[in-house]
C-alpha cells in the first residue's frame, strides 16, 4: 500500500512502514513542511496515498472526505508515553471511525497504555 506520513511523524515511523514492505513518502521529502492541511490532502489524493498523521484536524470528514482518498489514518497517542510504551510493549489500539470500502476509510487509532 502507498502511504504519506505527515510532518508530525519521524524517520523511525517511516522505517517501520518500509520494513513492512510499504511504499512510503513523507511531507518533508516532498518539501511540503508547513503546507496547509488542504494542500497535504490534495497531494495525497493526486498521488493516491493513504495519509498517516497525528493531526486531529484530518478526522473532520466535512473538510477531508475519506471517500475521495485512499485513506486517512489519524493516530492518537498519550502526550508523554514512557520509553517502554513507545517501544511497543503493553500497547493496545482501539479503532474508532468509519470503515467501509478501502477507498472510503477514515481510521482513528487511539493508543492506551
């Protein structure tokens, strides 16, 4: 699957996606840092990439319709996770959001420790 990582996700996240065999690009690689949310959304639509972000604004389906994209994943994590939690131990994810056809998906992942 093709993903675009928003500027609020780092190189480790990018490497995790690549290690899993995904085609992943970042907002930084394409010189889109500081671009508006609408511009990021537009580029993802054109490139047919699923956007992965920490930006809760993208969960607003009235502004960013998931029907017109290859997907939007909004990840929510605690403000100050411990090192052990950040490294993946004792991690639980709860899926919230709509789940229809693949091209019409908004996914909000909420992490609890």
